[in-house]
C-alpha cells in the first residue's frame, strides 16, 4: 500500500522531468541514471532513520514546490548588495539555481583563482570534469541523485597550486520565484596543493512564495591546502533548503567548516567529510538559532578511513518558539584508522516549552588505538547565572540575552575572519532583540 | 647488585644507549645526571623492561640473573623497582587493591603465602607515614586525581611497601616544590640500607642535597662520560653540561 | 605486536564453563508454531480460558508483524520460527513441594551452576539468604523460601502458579507495561511463554531477602520464552536477581523473554542480572539469540526502578531495559556492563521516558569489545512535554581490546520541555600499554593487570550489584577477558 502511494508521490514530483532533462548541459545518460535512482528511492519518509524527525515526504504531501512554471521574480543588484557579508569579497550570484554573471562581481579575484558557471565547467574544464559527481557519490542518497539529474547550474571554484586568495569568494544563493518550485544548484570547489581559500555560501530568499533549494556542493581539498568554508543560512519563512556538502580531504590539509542556520522554514544540512590520507585535520562548527515553527536539522558524518587524522566538531543551538532542532553527528572510525583523534560536542538551550530538540551524537569505532569522545547537553538557561546577573541589576530580558549571546559566542569566536565575525555578531544581535 | 656492560638500546630503530657500563654494589647510591636527551630516562625504562625499548647489544646482570631475558613483572618480582617520572593513572582501581595484588604476586613468585590482611593494613599505615601520605589517598584510584607531588610520594610509598633491592628513581624530583622534594627524599633515605641500592636519575643537583649519592655519573650521548664523587654534582650545577659535552666530543675525535 | 596477538588468542580460547548438558527426561512440543501449539502450551499448563485468549490474541497480532532486522547494529541469519520447539519441560512433576521430589539430576545441575535449591544450605545467616525460583527450559522447577515470604504477604512463585493462584493480580498487571503489541518478540513471548517468575510485594513491605530467578536452557532445538512480572505496591521494596546460562551447542537458540516491573507510589524495585548465556564458539558457531523486552513503570510518585546488568554471554543480544517515569519525582536508573568477545554482537542500552514532574534518570553504560565482536550502546532519553524539571545524565564508555572489534554509541535524545536538563557523555578508549607496564613494574602480570583495569573501569556498575552477585560478576569478567589486550 505504502509503496504505491510513495511511488505516486515521486511520480508527481518527477512529472515533466524527463523532458526537461534533455535540455540540460553535461552527460545526459548520467542524468538519466540519476533520475532513475531517485525514482527508485523516492522521497525519504520518516521511516527512514536519517529523516525520522523531519519527514521530507510531509513537505511534498502538502503539494508544495511542484509548480512547473519557473517564473523568476527579478533580483536587483541592490538586493545582492543587501546580502553582503564580507565587504570586498568576490561575489557569485546564483538565483534559483542559475549562475547570473551580470549580478556577480569577480573582477578582483587574484591570479590562480577561477570562478565560473559549473554548467560550462563540466563541459570545458578538465578538473571540473574530473571531480564532478565523484565526491557526492552516495548512491543511497535520494536528494543527491535528484540534484545530479536536474541541476541546471551553480558555481565551480578552483584555486591553483600554492595560490592564496586574499579575498573571500562569496556565493550568494537566492531563491526568488513567482511560483512554488524546487531548485537544484550544484557547486564544486577544488583547492589544489598548498593553496589557501575562504568560501562563503549564503542562502537568502525573496518574496512569500514557497521554495525548496536542493543544493549539492562537492569539495576537494588537496594536500596541504587550507579551506575555510562558511554556510550562512538566512532565508525567509517561505524557504526550504536541503543542503548537501561532501568533502574529500588529503594529507596535511585543513578544512574548516562553519554552518550558521538563522533562517528558513525547513533546513536540512548534510555535511559529509572523508579523510583519504593521513595527517588530515578538520574542524566543524555549527550554530543554529531557531524560533517560530522552523525546523533545522544538521546531520554530519566524519569518516576516518585512514590513520592519524584529527576531527573536532562543535555544534550549538538556541531553540525557541515552536521550533524543532535536530542534531545527528556521526563519527566513523574504520578498522585501519589507528591514532585517530575525533571529538564531538553538541549543546542546546531550550527557551520555550513548545520547542523540541532531538540530538543523536553517534560513534562507530572499529579501531582501538583512538581517542574519541562525544558529549551533548540540553537544558534551559543557567538559572544561577540569571539570578546573579539580576542581583547585579541587569533586567531579566537583558540577562537572558547576555547569556544566550555568551552561549552562541563560543561558536562565533572560532571564525577567523573579522568581517564575517562582525556580520555574525550583528545578525545575532538582530535575532535576539 | 646490578652490572651493566656495553648496553646498547634503541627506540623505534633509533639508538639511544650506545655502550653504557655501570656497576652498582649492595647499599650504594648512584646518581645518573646528564643533559636533556642524553638517555637517562631510556636507561631507567630499559632496566624496568618497557617493551618499546629494544636492547640490541650488551648484558645486564641483576642479582646473578640475566635481566634482559626477564619479563617486566619478573624483574619487579626479583626486586627491581622503578619510580616513574610520570606515574600512570588507573581509574577505578584503588591504591590498596593495587598494592595488595602486587605484593601477593611477588610473594607467590617467591613461593610465599598471600599476605595476612591485617598485617597488610598495618604495613600500609606504617609506610604511609614514611612519605606523609594522606590515608585517604590509599583508598582512591591509583594516581587518579592526585597532584604531582602526591603522585611522586605515592611512588615512594609503593616502593616502601614492595621492599625492592634496587630502586630506580626516574626524575622523581621533577615538578616537586621544595617541601615535597624533602618529603620524598626523606622517604628514600629511610629506605636506604646495606642491602638496598639506588639509581637516582636526575637533571638537577638539588635532589642530591637530600639523597646523597656515593657516585655521580654523567650520561651523554648514550654513554657514561664521567664518573666522580658527590662533589661532581655540584660542579655540574655550577658549570652546566657544556664542558662535559665538549670534553666528550674532544675525546671522540 | 606478536605478543599482544598471542595474549588475545589465549583469551579468545578461554572456555565457557557452563556449557554442559544435563540428562533430564524432557517432554517437548512438536516443532513449529501455529494456533494449535499455542493451545497445546495453554492446555499443558491447564490454563484458564482468559489466559488462552490472551495468548491467541498475541499470536494473531504476531502474525501481522515483521521481524525487526534493519535498525539494530546487528547482523545474523533469519530465525526460522518453525524450526523451534516452543515447549520443553522436565518430565517429572514441574512443581514440587519438597526436595525429595526434585529430579536429582536437576539438583546437580543447579549445584554445578552454584545455585543450591536446598533452603537449609542457604541458611548461613539471615542476611545472605536468597529465595530462588529455578526455571529450566520452559518451566519453573522449584521455588525456595516460599513460606517465609508468605508470612509477610509476599508472593514469589512461578508464573504458571500465579495464573492459577493470583489471577486477579496477573490480569491486572500482565501486559500493562509491555503490551503484546509492543514489538515482534514481545508478541511472540505473549503467545508462547511457558513460565517465569511472579513476585508481588504488598503495601509497605520491604522484602527481607533477595529474590532470584535462575534460568537455564537445557534441551536442544528449543527456545526459552519466559515472563517475569514484579510488582512493588505502595511503599514496598524488593531487590531481584536474575541469572542465566545455557549448554554449549552448535545451533543458535532463541531466548525471547519479557520482564515487566511496576513500582507504585513510594515503591522501589532493584533488578540485577548477570547474563551469561552461551555465546557461541570463537568462530561464531552456536550461541543464544537473546531478544528480550524488559521494561518498568514508575507508576506512582516517588517510586524508583533500577536496572543493573552485566552482560557477558549470548551470540546476539538485543535488549533495552527501560523505565517509564510516570509518577512525579520518580527515579530510573540503568547501570550496565556489556562484554563482547569473538564473534558476539550486542546492541543494548536503555530507554528513559520522562513523563512526570521532577523525574530523574541516570544511565551508566560500560561496553567492552574484544575479538571480532561488535558492541553497541543504543539508548533513548525522552523528556515529554509537561515533564517539568526532568533530569538525565548519561555516561557511555567503550573499551576496545584489539583492532578487530567495534564499539558504537547511538544515543537518541528527544527533549520537548525547556525545563529538562539532559547531559550525555561518551568516550572510547583502550587499555593503555603504559597502564599495563606500570602494573608489570609492580610485579603484576599482564593477565592480572587487565583483570584489575577492567574491573576498575566497570566499578561504578559493579558497585550497584548485591554482594553475592558482584563477586560472581567480577569473576565472570576476569574469565571472559583475561589477557585480551590490544
């Protein structure tokens, strides 16, 4: 019975997709295969362990995101300006999953840094061709398959061996449409040996129309490269986001990722990091601030397949209103990954009786000479601290704000870029007033 | 007591001891001094039988037995005690239980019956006083949550309990303030006897103000390059190790 | 490295010492499962109609369910439910009134297990008395100290006896904590359960001795499906112990038990188990499939349920002793040591469901993995909306011995009330070579050193066990882990 209805739902979602597929760039048969894979798997239901708390199927049951007409609601350069995070950054603007050169500002990029539409790159660029679809290669992930089939555009960022990019590359994702719809931006970032790069991906929406952005970003970090990768999600209440980031990191590299989820009705982040060579290091930071009826779900996987690697993860959440926050962190230490150091911490503050936190920090360990730990705590604001502040004359509201800010600050303080940190501080002030 | 001849030892393929000779007779206290990285702690570990250290050449005779062939526990049972530079924490295992197990294992090796529990407790009380160890520490887990000074005192307390014939103190003075140093040294001095010998490994002379050695050896580059009376320690304190290094280098040329 | 592997090898070959088979004249039900078998079991036990109805309802429900296989971190071939005999009983009278009537082979069996069925032998002093209900294969063979307990109004008897003697209590409580619809194995148990223990502590009574049930699988080709029901009425207290072993056989035998605990207002139940079912040989042949549903409800305010388990046996363990914290100020505790070795697999943990106000729960889980085994902690802590000021603290540690085993932690934490505070910590470690060297240097050999370190690691849990059990558990840990270090 269920299988039938699920198939029907998937078919409804996919109607017209085959026809559209033909017009898209890249390897047509790969797209067709991916579409078949998605059809076979269907939209995950809450019976799927990885989606038990957020039920993507429920979104589609409501009949949303299925408009066929993609009528772009125009985006102006003023709109883009409003979305500035780090002044002076190179900007790539992607509206409804399409790279818009006219709105992008790439003239200040230094030598050795290439930024272009991925639709072009997968046809003309050897490196893009080499890595495209090889990093986000989990064949059991329906959303990756769907994106692989249907993506129209996105950005390809490449930094040459030994190059340093002195300004951040800011990828501005904007959902702006006149009809409810789903977009599939596809990005690829390749940092060559010993290069150094900062990438900001921001996600915004314009207008009241419901949208679903199913974005997939593949990241290749070569030996000795340093990549700071920010995801700043500040979409409006009509926006939904399925964000998949897959990373492969080589030896001596340092991949740091910062995920800030401040907006959007429904946000799911899948962040998967694989170490394929020894002496690789990665830091994962996340901060989610939720209220209203919002749902934010962070799933992270750090796959230690190789010895002598280090990962450190800190995710914190401030959960208010009737919102739901989910954290699911998995540290996987495979048989040969001796001398692994892997740490994971998730802390949450619940500010409302109607809010929910579901957290599941997991360790799967198959090697014995490792140092792994995880810890999680969830609770309300520290009442003793509240009382202390009030006894010093600080009003309840200010005291609460102060403590919540201090709680959130632990994540923000790990941001190395001062401009981005200032932006985040400002944003947090705004959120908490 | 112990006779070390032409001892060569390496760690992970790197040779640290390069032909070391040392003879310790019953009742003697030998101090081993030397600059950082000269092989002092390696010597202590090799004698105690740590597995990461490989003896590649030479021989060590301990009370007439070939020490190198013995397992770490059998060396302990034969009466060799190492006071660790960094004592190990064993969560959940009480000091008392640990010591009782150790004593009974040693007694079994010697063909003796397990120690009478009352006698054991009396012994604990007596020996605790030796290093002014708080009675409560005996019931805590081995070294867990101990301060640096408490850990070192606990080492000497264990030595007092196990009554070895050769005590090796590996930088026991490191990280101790002057009061703790005095307590530890007093404990050791009370354990000195005509039958018991000590090898005191230290970087600084100040420990030797309290534990007065019969001989001072300078270890440099894996060999003993100078041996002298206790005054040698003072000379080293005053002049540092550089003159030893250049002497040794000149000798090598 | 070679040395370590040798030691590991030695450990892996350490023998299961309860693997003997007793030659007892046994009566079986034909293999397979259908309504006739359910009726056969009920008839064998001369059960009232309502009991048969309950079994049939459970059986019909079971038929509609799917065998759960996908979510637990376990891997094993499907169980053929038609290849099991669902009833096996020693032929002599299943219940006996004096020792003379017990099959001497049986008495010997339990003595070999260190369990005496003779009350006199246990009367060493009032303090150390333990009342025992001995269950072999499907039936309870002997319950000791019944009379002493009866004086206090305490009921401690086999489940079958309780169905006849105390139908009102059974009907009130059976299935009230674990309904037959709960899960696949609970449904199966509800349909075919053969016997088990029942204990009821009346209002205000503190049970003067430990109550204990000893389970033993003896026959081949059978499963064991017992049910335990413990009720502590208002202000009552009982400490209950469960032990289990099985012979060494090449086949996999199924053990699917249900344990229900009810603690009324101010009532307290402390449930301790040392589980030592045959784990299979070192290649993973044979061993018990231990699929057990254990759950308690703190029904009244200020009540408390505490689970302590030491798990060393079974080829596969699937078990989550849980507490529903319904009464205000109620307390749930879970202390667990789970050891897996060779090819054993364990997926075990707990659920703490906070419903009442000011409820507290503590979870201390110590997993030890050796050989090629896999050991998973899976736990759920749920703070329901309205469970004001609920508190949970969880500590889940894993110790790995050797580089071929796995240790996994899957804590599910769901918080629906802002006044709740939940903390979870987990670490993974191995026995440090420096710790072993330190012990060696003090004259303690490696075998003993591991015993010391492992017992130290498990101390918080072992401390929760009653004295007699703690000693047994320590020995068991030493036996099953001697020398297994990586």
